[in-house]
C-alpha cells in the first residue's frame, strides 16, 4: 500500500526475513530501505560475500585497539559506494557501535550490535 507523498516503497526486512504486518508484507520508504541496506553492509563480514569480496565491514574485527579510532574508518570503508551517505561518527558503547550518518542532508543513526 503506497503512502501519500511517497514515490517509492520497498519491503521491510527484519532479522533477515520479510516482515508481515496485518497479513501482508510491510513496506517502507526509500530512506528506511537505505538504512536497512546500510545495516546489512555494516554487519556483513568484509570479504565473506563471494560475488563482491569488497562488500561488508571490518567492524567485527574490532578488539583491543582503540575502537573509537578504527570504528569510523571501518564504517566509511563499508559505505563508500552508497551515494549521498556520509559517516559523521561511530561511537563504540556497551551494547554496540552507534553510527551517525548524513543521508542526503538528513542526520540518521544506526546501531550495530556486538
């Protein structure tokens, strides 16, 4: 079902599967779909996706080194092919890494769980 004023919708994916709402596949707008794709790129292990070994991030490799220094670089590396997406910051915390993004001029955040 198209929302008023939204030109493009896509299926919502949660936990790797389509999300069903009221007996139908839930839909989201372009920015929400882009956030889903960004989360996938940040959580996928870099080099493990055989069609594109450059897909994914090295965030899973963060260990004892200063995470605050490496996390933004790894996030930027994973998202370099996303047009209009810029990593503003990546701050490690107890539950994961909070990544602040600028998407087409709007600030958004995603959390990558450890």
